């Protein structure tokens, strides 16, 4: 167990056109019982002015200081009081990017822009369309500190629109034979008894909506892979973690509410956006080729069945795009 009484946690959020959700998430973070945290928000070049909306929201409560800018983003630091500013200890850093960098690169850019004065012990990668309970972070920290071999720790994700129903217990199971994913505990009732150790054994990866990782994990395994832009980053990270001797953890009593794919239309198949469909198919092949090349034929056949399913749903544009990806015509839909 860690000896630190109050470990410092750096929280990383990536925003894409959902400034309202991000502001609600930040407001929930402000109520955390664990107060030794710092947050960095990376707006991924949202074309709707989200970056400025978040900036205006922060200006209401924080003292702003411009740290500078680079080719990828303008950087603004926000301090809770003048004493924190004199010590160069911002509470929130906002990056307003010029381009959509994708999930991994957006998170990695956030990591790169954590001020050197913030000596973080843990890093909490949190979707911007989440809201946390005051004790969420404390309970995830409690679990990860119980076992030094845990590199990534998840929590209980609950649907924000139905707070009695579980989205995922920690993460999901992945079938490398066909490239399919099944969230553990999906659609079960919140509050039912959960065997934490059993869930940890079943998890192929921790859900990207809430991943707490240790400093040692980042130093050993490295940041999220930027091969994907969207989807499969968490599975990639989990495999790399296991290869380095880390395992996955699950804090069953820590709850985070999630709006599931609000920005990108990446929820159920009937409502998935073209962008979500493109990367869902494309990255299944990229990931399989990288880690399980022997499974490419079966994964290809499974993907063809998904194309057929879209046809049966009458979603012809989606079916055409997915088929084009499968057969090498890789035109990316507008981001």
C-alpha cells in the first residue's frame, strides 16, 4: 500500500463539441472529497466554440493566467486563489486546440501540458460526458493502493439517464477471435452484490470513460497508443500493461455516471454516427493485425456480418462505409 496520506491526482478530460457536459463534469469534480487533484481539459479543436464556453465557465470561479501556446493548442492555467498562483499551482489547465486530435492524442496532449509544479502520483483519465460522486476518486484510490501490481483501475459506470442501471462493472470482455466487446454487468441493477475479484479476472480492459493509472504504470508502459484516433486504445493499453507485469483493478463501490457516446454518437448500433462506424471497423482490423494477426480472417467475417446487419436496419450509408473500410477504400468521414 502507498504511504502517501493524500496522493496528488492529475485528472485528464478531452472535450469535443460538448462544452455543457464538460462544465458539469468539472462542477462535479469540485465537490470531490479527495481535494489533492489537478485537472487538465483538452478541447479538441471543437468547431462550435466549446473551448471559449469552458473558458468563460472557469473565469467565473478561477484566476486565469496564460502560460503560452504551441502549434497544437493555446494553454490557460486557472488558480483557485492568489496563494496558489504565487506557488504556481494551478487547479485547472485548459488547452484550446486547433485540430481534432482524437481520443488518445488529446489525452496525451493533456499529459504533456501538466505543469512541472504538479507532482502527480496518479492520473485519472475521465470522459468529459461523466459526472462523479464526491467519494468516487477516494474509493478508486483506495482500491489501486491496495495492490501495487494494479496499473489501471476502473469503477462502476452507471448510465446518466437511468441512474439505477449499470453500464459496466469496471470494463469489458474482449473476444479476440471475432473482435467483439461485451461490457461486464451491462443492464444490471445498481446496488446488487458484486464479486470484485471475479470482475477483475473477467476484465479484458478497463473502460476508457474512467481509468485511474499510477505514475509507475505510465513510466513503465507509456501513454495511450495514437494508432487508433478513436476506440481500441483501452484494449491496447491493457495488453501492453499485462506484458509489463501490471494487472487491471476494479473499485466496485466507486460510481461514475456516464452519458455514453454523447459527443460522437458511439452508443448502440441503431444510432451510431458514420465516424463511429468508420473507426469501429477500421480499428478492429488495426488492433487485430497488431496483437492477434492469426484472427484476421474470423474478425473480417464478423465485420461483414455487421455490414449485413446495417443493411437489415436500412442504414445503407453506414453499410457502404463499413464495407469500403473492409475492402481498403478508406475514406474518413468528416470529423
